[in-house]
C-alpha cells in the first residue's frame, strides 16, 4: 500500500508531462457521438435486475469453447464424420448392401464402417470433453459481487451480469469488461497486466473518473446507480467510446477507465468496477477468431487421390455395368443353364437398361476396395501413436516446469515435417523477458568480461569448425606460428574473433536478478582506482537516478527490489545498486541514493531533487530527468537510443564518441540491447527560462499540447556530454540461438511477430541471430504517424507502398549471393501493408528477405500476417507463441504451437502442439516432423498401392464372369484384407519407420527439406505407386489365370475351381503386398518383423482354421488348404513366382535410384551402414557441415559471414611472406 | 475451438517468480519403445546386396523353371472336340432343336494316343463359353441343404430352381445342380472296353462333409424344364461324385472337369474309340465341348506357362545382377559416400568450405579477465590471425593430447 501511495502521488505530480495531465474531459469531447448504430448499449450500473429482459438482456458471462454439447454431439459429430467423402461413400455402400444388389453380405460392409466412424467420434468426444473441463474451470471461478445493501459476496464468474458491481482484488483476473469506479488508491489508479491480451508484460495504468472516487468501500455502493451508454461489443482492445451518467451529469469515458476481461490486477489492493460487457461480448472474446479445423496438406492431397480413385471406380463400374447390360441383352437369353426366362429384375434380358443400372450399384460396392476404408482409421491410429511418441519424448521434457510436449491434435503430425515458415512471438517464446546488465562502456573504456549467449554459442561453433580441420591445417598453423615468431615486424593484420569465458567458470550463475556483470575493475569499489573515475561516478548516478521505478524493500532478504516499467530499467537499478549506488527511496520530488564507495567505509545518503522528468516514449526514444543535487548543481541526465543521443551531443561532449560507437557496434553484434547515457550541466537562469516554457506548454489545452511539450523537451535535450553506454542482455530462453540456427540450417524461414517496440525487436533479432551486422536492414515505418485524416492516410499508404517497392527493387538487383536482407516493419505500416492491394507486394519483399521482424503488431495483425504468409506462399506455416495475444496466429497458421510456460494456458489451449520451451521446436520439427511426414506419406502411398493391387483384380475377374459382379474371393477374405491381413504392417510402418535415427536427423538438419519439398508425396511418387499397384494387379491376375487355366493343378487330376483360383490369387496378393511393404521399410524392429511376416502367417493360419470350420460356414473353402492347395506344388510355386514378379520392378527401381540418383537419406544410411561415422570421423563431420541448408540467419550464418570477411581481407594482402609460406606448406 | 479463454493455470501468484519447480510426476518414463529407440535392423540395398539378391532369385528360379517345364512336358494330353461332330449332318442347321428332341444322341468318335500314357489317365470334359462363374449361377445353391436332410427346405438362395410346383423343395436345389452335365463316355480299344473309374474324382472333403450321407435327391429335374442329368434318388448325395465335381464351380468360362479315370496304360499310336451320349445342350450358347484324356505329373496337367514364366523371371534377374555388377564396376557412383553438395537436392547450394583460408589458429586458455580487448592485444601476440577461445582445459584435454590443438 505504502508503495502504491508513493507511486500515486508521483503520477499526480508534475513529473509526468506526457501522460498525467489530461485536459478537462468536459470540454474536449465535442457533441456526444453516442447515437446511431454501433452505440446502442445501455448499462444500468448496480441494477443488474434491469438486465434480465430484452432488449437490455445481454449475453451471460458463461463462456463455452466446446464444439458440441450433449444433445448436439451425435448429429453434429456424425455430420462431421460423413463430411469426409470416403465415409459417406461407405455409408451409402453399407445401406445398399442391405439390398439384393450387394455383392457382399451386409455385415462385411457395416462392421468396418461402424468401427472407423466410432473410433473417430470417440476421439472427438474426448477432445471436446477436455475443452469443456477447461471452460468449467473458468466459469466457476469466484468473483466478489455486490449483492445489494452494500454487501459483497462471492459468485461464480458465469453468474455475473451486466450492471453488477464487482470487487477485484490484487492478482486476480477481471471476470468481465469493467468500468473502473475506484481503487484502493486515493486517486483511483490501478495497475493492470495485459499479458493475456497483447502479450506485453509491463504494467498499464488505469484511472477512474474523478466523480466515482468517493465510492471507495463496500458500504458506498448501497445506493449507487448510474447509466453507461457505450459502443456495442467489438474486438478493438485499445478503443472505447461511451458516456457515464452519474448524478445527473454526463461524463465521457475512454479506454483508460476500462478493465478488460482476462487482464490481471497488479500492485493494487482492490478495485471496484461495473460490468459492461460479459461473456462473448467482452473484448477479449470478440477478439478471438473461430478456430478453423485444420487438416494437413497431405490429408488434403489424399482427398484428391481419393477423388481420382473414385473416378476410376466410377469408370470401371460403368464399364462393368455397360458390359453387364450388353451381355444380359444379347447373351443371357442363350444361356439355357441359367433359365433366362425365369428371371427377376436384376437379370432381365428384356430390360437390360434397368438391370444395368442396378448392376452399377453392385459394381460400385464391389470395387469399393479401390478406396481403402481402413485408410482413415489406420491413419488415425498411427497418428495417435505418433502423438504419444511426441508426448513421451524425454528429450522434449522440461525439468523445470515438469511439462512434456503435447500433441493436442494428432491430425497435424505429418504437417510438422513440411513447415516452411515459422512465425514466432518474442516475449516468453524467444526470451524469458528478463534483462541482465552485462557490459558497459564508460568514457571510451569497455567493461564487463562475461559473454552473451550469442558469443558463447558462436564461439562454440567456431571452435568446432576449427577442430574439424585435419592435421594438415594444424601443420599449417604450427608452421605459421613459427613463421610469425620470426616475422615480428608486426605487419600482418590481426583479427580478434571473440573472447569467450570458460563455460566451466561460468557455472555460478548470477544470483542477482538483472545483473550479470563481472569486471574487477568496477566491482567492489575498485572503480575508484580507474583513471576516469569522474565519468564512472556520473555513469553510475545516471543509472540510479534517470528512471521512473519504485523501490520496494523485500522484508525477508533486506534487499531492495525495483518495480519498473520495463525490465531494462530494473536491470540498470540493480546494476547501480551493485556498483554501490543504491536507490532506496523516492518521494514526490526527490530520489534518494545510498552511495557506498564514494567515501571509503562510509555510506552516504544523497538526495537528488527531481525538477523535471521527460518521459520515455517510443517516438522520443530517450528519457531525461533534470535534478538538483545537494550542492545546488542542476544536471540533466539522459539515457536513450544511441543514435538519438549521438545527434544531441555538444561539441565537447563527443570525446568518446568514436570508441563508444565501436563498443556499441560490438555489443549490438553480440545481441545486446544498448542505451547511451549522457548528461549536461545547467545553470540556474538557463533552467528557469526553459522551465517557464515547459510549464506553459504543459498547462495549455490546445490540441497540439503534446507536440508543444515535445518541442520544449527537445530544446532542453541537446548539447549533451556523452558518458557511456550500457549493454543489457535480453535473456533468451535456453537454447534459442542454437535452435534457430538449426532450424535455419533445416531451411526454415523465421519471422518474428512481436508486440514490442522496434528497438527491442531488433535487439532480440540480434541476440538470436536473426539479424547480424552486415545484413542490410530494410525498415518500413510510417513517417508521420500522428495524422489520421483521410488524405494523409492515403499519403502514408502511398509512402509505405513506395518504401516496399523500392526495397523490393533493391533486393532484386542485389548481385552478391551472400547479401542478406532483413525486413523490419512496424504495426502501423503493417495495417497498410496488409490491405488487399498491397499485401502481395509486401509478401514478395518479405519472402526475399532472410529475416522478417514485425513489431508493435496487435493480435489480430499477427493472425493476418500469418494468413498472408499461409495463403500467399502456399507453403506450410507454423506459428509459435505463449500468450493469449498469440492465439489468433496460432489458430490461423497451418500448425499452431503453444509454449506451455508460466503465462497462462490460452495459447496452449488454442494450439495444436504445445512444448514447454522454444528449443524443443527443433526436435519437434526436425525429428518428429520429419519422421511423421515420411511415415504418413509412405503409408498413404502404400495404402493406395495395396488397394489398387487388390481392387483391380476384382475388376479383371468380373470381366471373365460376364460382368455379373461375382467376386473370385470369399467374402471373408475381402473383409479381412483391409481390417487384419494388411493393416498391421502398414500401421507399423506408420508408427515405427525411421529413415535415419533421431541423432542423425538433428545432425543433418537439411534432411528436413525432404518434407518441405514434399519429395515423398508428390504426384510423381503417388502415381508411381499407383502404377505399381496396377502392374501388380495385372501380374497377379494374369499369371494366376494362365497357370490355373483349365488343366489339372495337381497330380490327383482335379482341376481348380473358383475357390482354389481365388484363394491362390489372394495368397499371392497377401504375399506381394507384405513383401512390398518390407521392401519399403528401412527400419525393422521386432514389431515390424512380427507384423509383416506375421500377416502372411496369419493369412495361412486363417485359411487353415477357416477350412476346418464346418462347411456350412466355410463353404468351398472347407479344407481347401489342407486338402487341395497345400499339397499342390503349383500353389506354392505360383505364390513364389507372382511375388517375385510383382516386386521386381520396385526392387530394380530402388536399386537404380540408390545407385544413380540417391537421395540424401540414402547416403546417410550408407554411411551409417558402413560405420563410416565411427571409423572416419572427419568424413562424417564434413558431410554434416555440407548437409546444412544455406542459410542467412542463425549464428552459423554469422560465422560464415565473418569468415568470408576475413577471407576477403586475407586475399587483399596475399602478398605477405606469411601467406606465401602457407602456400608452400606441405599438403 | 478455444479462443482467448480467460484462464491462467496458476493465477494465484502473479509475481512471476514461480517458486519451487514442481516435482515431476509427469516425467515420461524412459523406455526404448516410447523413445523410439528399439533395436532395429536397417537393411539397405548396398551394391553387394542388390547383385546377390538378383543372383539368388536367378539361381532359385531357373532350376524351378526347368523342373516345371520338364514336369509339364511329361504330361500327355489328347483333346477331341466333338460338339459339332456329334450332331448328325442333317441336324446341324438347328442344333438346339436336335439336342432338345428325343432323337438318339449316341455318337462315336476315336482318339489316337500320341505317346504312351501311364495310368491313371484322367478323363475330362471341357466346356467353353459356359459362365459357371456368373453371379446368378454361383449363388444359386444351398450348402445347408446339401449337407443335412433337416435343412431340406433351406432353398431361399436357390431361385429360380428352388421348389417344384406343389411337391416341395428340390434336392439338390439351384441352377448349378439343375444344369448338371450329362454327356456320358464309354471307351474301348480294339473292341475291348476300357473301364472308366468314376469314383475318387471328387474332393475327399466334399464327399465326407459337404454332401450329406443321408440327403437323397428329391424332385430333381422334376420341374418343367430339364437342365441336365438326373440323379438316382436312392443314392445319397455323398456318393454322387459327378454332382460334387460339377458343383465346384469353375473360375473361368472355359473349364475342364474330371469325368473319371482310366486305370490302364495306353500305348503310343493306339486308337481309342469313344461312344458318347451327346445329351448336354451347349448349342444354345455356342459352347464347345471337348473330351480330354490327360496324364498328370507333380505339377498337375500340361501347362508350360509356369516353367516359362519361372525361366523368364530367372533370366531377367540374372541379367539384372550382371547389369548392376557391371554398373558398379564400370561406373561407380561418383561420390558413394556422398558429396552431398553434388546431389540434386542440393543443387544451388554453394557449400562453403569454411576452413580453407584460415591460416592460423591460436588457442589461448584462461586469459585474464581484464585482458584488454582489441587489436593491441593481438599485436602483442604477433599472429596473423588469432582466434582466441577461452575454454576450460578439461574440455580440450583430449584434443591437446592428440596434438590437434596447439597451446601457447
């Protein structure tokens, strides 16, 4: 509380010129705009009973995100199921199978369908139940609501009505959109965290109207009433228009009085508010986009294949029924053995047309085997297993949070292997949102020896590359070293790559939050011994004074912690504290500093009077304070973006400019965010003259007040003297740079979409190597952002278009293959760039750039950008984020990945996959994605193959039965074919197949490109497999028919009947398809062996057992194997012949491919097979380094760029003796 | 699906510093199965494998092919087509009328044995253009009825030959039985008749189980139309082997069925006289009728195709194995262990050999933290190119020992 009071007074004070003083509300807004459409909402405050009838009855605060409820589940889920074309087809077939036209028994049609549909529906139900449970958790949360008579009681959220007065306490979420009435602070301010809305972590200040301030305890609401008239529910988070009628006075409302659902009250004991929007009317719910049901590209393509097969099916059915009709008409009357005159409708020679149509249905059912009914269910099963593997992967388990990766919807597994673009949120996804003070440069000297993560990572990479050099290079270096010793003229140019502190040394992580600095020259008061201690002192003071934070004494540890608006500022204060300048108290007009080392052994408390505070805004990019120290000296202390500060230096303030710039570049290079610090001394008259101006500007009420203030501030903030610069590391999450590097090597594009301001975004870009020095940056911003008028909007748009086209031109004309561009665009420009007529220009430019960073984007824009990328490039996009502000993009992207960190569950709930850290994305994509893609692709291809191979034999045979629709196989064979005999091998393929092991996937990220390029599911491959199926069906049928033509098939003299031919043919099919899948697999665990060979064994076993059943069940199959086929050598030799003949072309194809046109994984498999990776490490490493996708981002690219640069330099000076020596060195 | 649902899993403490990490019950249990690390064999088609696989197929197939061919060539087969021959010349304009008339249909034909035939010699009849596999035909039977007398009325599948008008169910019912083949043959050589053994031509299982011992023909051929043979009503179905053979429907419209066995050897050039009763009507659908005498070998009747197919596939495999051998010798893959960059999927990827021009490496350990950074320091060391890496000695010990890294 105490702290709150301080802050509140500060807020009210004159110190905050840009945000605090608002022109008096009554005269600013003109005539009330709240009429007409869009502004119809009326809320009777504290009178919720008035909202129980139409038209004032608004929707309840109950939210539901489920797809179904108990009543609608069955019809809706069934509808969903039968929207799948294949399912519908099988449903119709099953219904028709009840009639006489069916060639099969009805059970054999209905059972598989019921199984398939039932399984899918059970899955749906389970998923929806989870959503329901989540909703219930939210709906039953308790909130304190005014029950009348000044008494508050708890109610579940879902019962809250419009007009209710609610009391929200510290760290609680707002249950609905509220109008803020009063807070625990006297002046009606409160702090709100909107992380769930826009992902910003800094606190926002909300302020109640002055008139409602007296309503500060429960009692006062006894007789409270008022009427709010405001806009209708809409999704805009940052606007609100309305009026509040209270005690016969009308007051305008603006967004700063509105507390939005899902944001959280912070640093404020309690607030009172009136509910304006509930449930789905609330802004946050309005902002949500309906999540589309996602299907993977492969599945969509699969549908196309099914359509092709369906056309084939219709084609052969038509052929069959025409053939049937012709036969019926012209031949049937002659077939005396069939009593042609004694017929029913199905075989009526007088009415061949009718019979033909009836036969068409028969044929459609008969050839239904072309469309694999078990395909969907097999894929579902496989995906469930794959999802389980993802969930169980121990390498994606986060020890800290105890979260595993979660495949929340399993139908996108294979899509993970085809991702082309990753759109990532920043805060909480790439970074932990924690800043550490790491380095500084003071008066031209660089301090701080710790390395940033980027440096460490890059150094490791370099060290690895160097180790890879063979001994020859070592020799060279040895040789060179000796040469250098002789050659001590100091001539050769020297480069410093980097300095890396030992990893082992680094193990003790800083115990101090926000401070990771180490340099004995500054620590523990040693700075007093440094030559330029004057500057050091100033530097530390600026750190300690030039800020807006509030100190807070932690009772337990006795340490002072800081509540700052941005984490940078907190880290500065922590640094100042560690250097011995502890900021411990703030009053309305003063900042108090405890100085430790200024006079040895003595703590000195100093007071600095704050005369003015010029706040930080993203436009100004700097903040200043004007203070008066105890000696009466007036100082302007300023910190800001280096470019801004450097423009404002006085002539004599530029002594250290050059070295500082160099340091700043170094810092930027290693991904640190930098600020420059400067000061200037003022004398009394100068200050008071300026202050007069300032006060005048501040109190003016004209519309350009802000511009005036800015101008005045500008006058003051010049002729500064540079003191130094700070470098703060925005703590990346663990492993992020490495992960980005690997993903880049895998050929993925990474876009960062962040709500942060541009500088922050750029810094993060640096620290995760999305940006680097030497990359050409294209920044697209709106020049004059204030103007909102229509024509200037047009002008701004044209301006943006020009920027985009110019940049595109530049990118197009670029000659250097290594040139990399980075596109940085802010939210305002993006609004224009995303308009229909411009978005394609924008996309074209963005695609040409190596990295793209969008800053200050709203959740909606994130979703729009995602949609643009998804639809514009037609490639698979993956969006990853952690906050509620990422929900839109997570839902829009082909794959949404949520980070299940500490920040709520919205992103996770909306996502398709959730992981607990960004770095797990690498494994999720490169290992699981790669595997799943290949598995599913191979599986589907094989599925079509086997069903074509099987289904077409039915057709050929039918042609030999006068197109009568007779199948050569027993019904049971056909039923079992898809369900048992061939399903387990293909499922084991889909679940267990690995072309290469997971380590190899990670070591050769470029293998991932096989998925992105869709090498395993392109039309060439699909048609190849179909062709293979066609070939197999022909071989199986023709060979069998010719072999069993009419002669005896065994020594006993009997000829083969239909059952024998059919069974032999079917045996051939089973063997062929199972051998085929064995050839397709490259990874045999005992499970595959069991399933593949087990399937063949099962078939023969089934045949045997079925044959032993009483003949009433088994019919012709009775003892077929045991008596007739088993002893006949021709049976077995036919199976052998047909099997080999069928798989021969495929075998030749893959042998040929491996020999002449091997794919990447073939080579790696070979290397592994010959154990070359163990025996020939060097070759293995060389392969690895080659198997990287050329990349322009990531630290590998950085290292490459650096080495290119060095090479360039070395070549220039190739005349030195050293290099000559090198050339001559033994090779 | 969800949206910005208000919720935070741990809404209570907001201060961000989530205290104790939760102890992990959710930690996945390690098992080789869930981690997809089951031991597996990963066969790949190395050149050696390819060549030996093809060779193996060739080695297996060619002998089998030869054996099949020999087996097939051992078989002697005599075929005599008689459906036209056995119609008196005068009646050949309207064969159907002749066959349906009550005229005498005895017909004599003779067959010459081309090669000595060892007993048993199988006698077949072969019909042509006869759709025994037609769906209407195939379905028209009742397995239940054939098996047990109690299921006599189980004739629903037998339409249109299910129930005789007013006399109850037909046994055996259905079109198949109804159209039973009824030509008969008797053989003689040199006026000495040859016995045709008509027992043992059906499958044992048919005799024992599928056709009931106490099921007797009833109302058979009693309808208006007569489709074929009549059955002796005093003999149970389990003894009617002709019926069993006939009821095993053939797969193709051309089929042979066993008629009987001649259990004496027939010598080369011998002339066999056949007296046949040409009852069966194939004339309405222009079906051929053939009488076949054939011996069998281990692969059954005469069929060269199997042997030829085996030989062909074997030859192809042999050729392939030779071809691949030559290819691997003459034109080994340029980069067998893979210069990945030369491969198609990497086209356009300029692979940077990033170590080529690095001329000197200096690794320096445990530098003083306050080491001045910058070129001055490097001048101090006097190197042409210095990459300073500070890593712990332990990390690099191995490389130092092996001489890969120089210490300064």
